[in-house]
C-alpha cells in the first residue's frame, strides 16, 4: 500500500470509527458511570473486538459469513439482541441513581472488557466496512498478511484514540451528571439512541 493509499484509508476509517455508534456509546456510558479507569477496559475490549473482525475479514471468514443469507441474518439478529439488552440496561435506571463515587471492583473490569468485545465484534457496520475496504486497499499480487496487518492496526489505533476521546469527554461531563435527574436523562437518551440503532439494524435485516 502506498503512502497516498494509506492516508486515504486512514481518513475513511477515521470517519467511520469516530462516528457515534454502539461501541462509542457503550464506552461513554461506562466512563460516566464508573470513571475513566474502568472505562479503559471498555476501550481495550472494543479494540480487541475490532481486531477479531479485521482478522476474520483478512482470512475470508467474514466474506463467507455475509455470503450465507442464514448466517448473516443470524449474525445481525444477535447484534440486535445485544443492542436492545444494553439499551434496556441504560434506560432502566432507578430515580436516585448517580455515577459511582468509588472505583468499580476489579472483578468487574473483566466483565466490561468482554462486554465491549461483544458490542464491537457484533457490529454489522464494522463488518461491512472491513469487507468493503479490503479489496480496495489490498494488492492480490503482494503478500496478503502484511497488508491485512497494516489495515487492521491502523483501524485499531484510530479506534483506541476515538474511544479515548469519548472517555475524556465523559470525564469532563461526569461532575455535571452527578445529580440523579441529570444522570437518568443521560442514560435514557443514550439508551434510546441504542434502541434507534437496533431498530435500524432490525429494519435492514427484515427488508433483506
């Protein structure tokens, strides 16, 4: 891949990754709820989930998945279920709930990590992005694995920076959201956005 092609890819990937989506919203929510130290594990999980999608695309597994109507629909249904589950978690907030004042237990960090992996690896938008860009930015004449590695690592770095930005944003607004009514509004709005994303994905799945 030439420098010009890499810069072009980085711009396209950046626009796709930074745009608010399930992974970004999940990290933002966890950062507001538990603080930036705990949200760091959400960041790691999102990066790891994206790596799974990237490697699966490089190996041709995602192409096979999308070529099978049954498997691809099943993948999207699982993704819809995960989004709805997270959305309901956000919305179902007792009236007096506020962000945690003490650090989250260390045992919950692993849960946050795997939660973020699920949200990221089950993102159909990310899957379709990888499948779309790989043929455009890889040369079949050249060894494929170094090209796959460059594309995936570029996306992972952009994703880490993007989620770091959302964590920083949450840190700046966390004090303002300590009031239970403001925190509840934040969670409900975030949950409704996730429900909207789930509804869009559901509509696309049904229309197919």
